């Protein structure tokens, strides 16, 4: 019994390590937003998108933020994408053990491709991606009706409506884009 537990533990450890090693190919490492940043995102959604119905998260990693969003906004639809297979699987398992998350849909794949197809029209989009792919995140700007929230890395060539110093241990900044006012939408 102990042997089986040890094997499962080692497999999970290796899979987690591979998720970080393969991060440059997948997009960015599966590092979760800090609790203070998650709360700052929730506050910003209340402020800039009080009546929205759909929130999309690009890259849910271990699904911590998406589960929090689903519980905080029970009347909204939360759709979260993850491109990296192991975090995706762990997020699905985590969702199975979470209560009151019937409004959360976890999808496997590249969220940017889904945006390029033009079929997604959420009210709010949230993400925490690395600098090297923030250029690609520009595709989110015309897709979001009201709000884009970018943790740590700003969306290039776009003036944020507000930059929040979260005050966490990582010195995170939250870039808020009120897309209903952006030129790029016209
Ligand atoms: C830094 S983690 C952020 C986790 C979570 N959003 C949070 O804030 O706690 C970034 C995740 O985005 C995923 N990712 C990067 N590009 C993506 C894309 N185009 N579509 C879906 N997921 C993506 C990565 O695999 C990684 O797990």
C-alpha cells in the first residue's frame, strides 16, 4: 500500500516538474496568482463589470482562481482554458472535489485560437501569462465586452484604465483594461 502511494507521489512530482520544464512550449509556467491578487481581480470585476454574465480565464493551471471565481460569482458562467495537459488534468480533479462550481467549465486547449475564431464574447477575460506571450494576449482585447485583467504582465501597446499594486509577497501588479472604452474595439 505504501509502495503504491510512493509511486503515485513520484509520478505526480515528475509530472509537475515536467509542466514547469515544458512551460516555454506550453506558454508559461503553471504558477498560481497569489490570494491577494485573486482578491484584487474579484474586486476589479465588481468595479468594472458589475453586471457581466461570462468570465473567461486564459490558462487556469491548477484551477485555484477559476474555482474561486465560480464560487464568488454563482450567477455568472466561468469558462477556463488550459493548454498544458497535466495542470489541466489536476484542475479537472480539483473541480470534482469542489462544491458549488456547477457554473465552471474547464476546457483543454489554446484559448487564443478560440478567440481568433471570434466565437467567444465574454464580459471579462482574466489571465496571468508570461512576458513572452503577452503580445498574443492582444487578441483578447476586442473579444472582451467590458474588462480584461492581466496579472503582472501588461498587454503591449494598450493603456490600462488602472494599475493596482496588489501588495502581496510577489509585488504583483494587476493591469485593468476597461475594454468598453478602448479604441481597439472600434
Ligand atoms: C501563470 S499560470 C496562471 C494560473 C492561473 N490563471 C492563476 O492566475 O492562478 C499560466 C497558465 O496559462 C497556461 N497557458 C498559457 N498560454 C495559454 C493559452 N494560449 N491557452 C490556454 N492556457 C494557456 C499555462 O500552461 C499556465 O498553466
